[in-house]
């Protein structure tokens, strides 16, 4: 009888505990301005606002030649001149974009630089002697997560009732000293409003194109 009771107690303890290895809850889905889920491979315009003084109305993103012919750099433009973009998650089989997950961001093919990739990547820019800055350019690689593509991955995070873009890749667990920063703006000496890693993020929303 004691053996039976002991066996029953052990069985109850096992079934009352969470299953080992049980899947954790998935991160929240990102939604667009109409409240619909943000989907991989669909074109969206990124609307930028706050906290920059020249951002009283939402702005968007475009491409520009700055100091070189190709690839093109990502710049902040008037909303009506913005270009649409697509989001590709690290797992291409996932159809919905979620916060805090690695993804590629890419523009549609560009006729100005037809032979260059339009996937976002981080590029070092020499601001002055001894001071460099990480800018957002194009020419990145789509997919193929790992050490060689560490500069091509971005994330969407919740921020101020909307979202923000961040660079904090987790596609390479063995990579040390990975930078984690917000995506904001840098105005260069020629007045170009360039997308860059910054302590001050843009608040962003996603409008289906």
C-alpha cells in the first residue's frame, strides 16, 4: 500500500510540473498602422517621427548617393518621397514579423544601382580623426545568418506606443562584443540626413504600401 501511495505521489509531482523543454511564448507580433499583422515580403513604408526637431510631421526613408556611386546609403526624406521596404525574418518560413527577432530589411530593386544588393547593412563612417560612426547603407546579404553577415540584421522593438528599429543581432552566438544600439539619424557636414546607430531612436510606424 505504501509503495502504491509513493508511486502515485511521484506521478502527481511529475504531471503537475511544467514539461521540460516546453516552448516559451513567442514574441508579440508587429502590427501596421491599420492594426494588421506585419508580414514578411510585403511592401511597407516606414513612417518616422519624434524626437528630432525637424520631424514635426512623419518622414520616411529613401536612398541616396553620398560620396560614392554604389551602393546607396539610407537617408531620411519627406514622407511623400519615401520608398517602400520589405522585412525578411531570420527564419524565412515565418510569415509574420515579431518584435525582438532578427530580420533583414530591404528596398525593392533600384535602377540606379541594379547590380548591387538593396539589403540594409551597417557601415563604418569616419566622422573625424579618431571618431567613427555606424551608418545604415545597402549592399548587405539576404539570409545566411552568421559571423560574415552580422552587420545585416536588425530588429523591431516596442517604443513609446509605437516601435523603434535597433541593431542588436543575435544570429551569431559565438560573436563577441556585438553592438546593441538604436537606429536614429546623423546629419553630416553636407546636410545629408543619414540613418545611423544612435542613442536617440526614431519612433516608427509601418504603413502598408
